[in-house]
C-alpha cells in the first residue's frame, strides 16, 4: 500500500465517522460495522469494499486490531451468498460508460467545460494522452523533455499485480502532462471530504449528463483507457508491449480494454 492510498484511507475513514455521528466519545466496534452494513445500498460493491478496507486500516493504525479484524470480517449484506433476493435488488447499478472516445463528442464536452475547472481539464488531458487509471494521475513523475513514470495503482507487496511503467512522449505532450499533474496536486488538499479524483469524476458525470441528457452510457475517465487499449491493439505492438503500456503484469489483462475496431489511430505514448 503506497503513501497516497494510506492517506486516502484515513481521510475516507474520518469522513465515514463524521457522517455517521461517530466520535471518540461514542464509537464502538459494533457501531462501526452496523453503520458500514447500513450504507451498503449507497455504494457500488467495489467502493463499499474500499470503505471497509479504509476503516480497517484506520483502526489498525490506531492499534485497535480486534476492531480492525471485526471490520475485515464484515460482509456486504447485499452481496453475501445467503442474501435474500429483495436485498440483492438494492445493489446500486454500475455506471454505464462508453468504451471508445468519439472525437466529436469529446469536442462537445470540452466546449461545455467550465473554463475555471482547471482540475477537470487537467484530468481529461492526462486521460486523453496516456489512458492511465484515475488513481494513478496524482503520482505521475515527469522527466523532461520526453519521459514520464506512471506508478501503478494496483501494485501490491507480492509484485504480482499492477505495474510501474516509463513512457516516452513528444515534448509538447510531456510538458502538458507536467502542467496537468501540478494542477491536480495543488487541488489535492485535506480541506475536502472526498479525494480530488472522486470529485473530478463526479463533475465529469454531471457535465456529460448535461451534454448528452438522453444517453445511458456516457464518457468517463476510464473511457480514455479503453480507447488507448483499442489504439494499441490496432497498432501492431505485441501483447507484452501493450500490457506494459497499460500497466498490467499479465498479458491476459489486455483483453479487458479496447477493441481494435474502435481504434482511431491516435497514440501519444511509446
């Protein structure tokens, strides 16, 4: 677990306690796990697991190991194997997102983007150029004039997931990414209840709803990642090279992103 993840976990846990009226005077292991189970229908299962991990980590840091163990053992009441059908129906539906970027649509989004929203502009710039995961944007390191290092968000201690990768771009794109990363880091403060990437993705969702009100599947930051996968598959690069650029340890993961038929020929990275 990297330093940034640890900081986000602490921030997420603090927000959870405040939201549920828990403080040092009334907090108990049962109140934490009860609140965690009660909010299961507010989040997608993956985010609920992230919240559980954050709470467990926070309690571990505070040296309440038994509480952390109890949190880790807590099952999502909506996804548990023995959950009744009526509860499973409450699972928050997954956001539908397009898996390719139509340049006309992208231009429409940019034209409607609030010019004062430098953070969203920065995230879109990075996503469009390198297709990295949103969680990786803040940790990009720049080595002008031509290289960037993207630290994998899914890298674990065993070394069998995620991948740090060094990519080469032209000078203009490398400089644009440097500026974008600086904007994101400046906006990543402790003054907000949610992390900056979550706020940015929420604003992008609001923006695309206003631009394409009738569409059920809309552009997200991950759409650019799928587009990069499509472009790489149509480029003639090997599966190993594609996996490296995408930040995968295994070439099997290449199949998850993109379709060569959706390629638009634009690849900024090597």
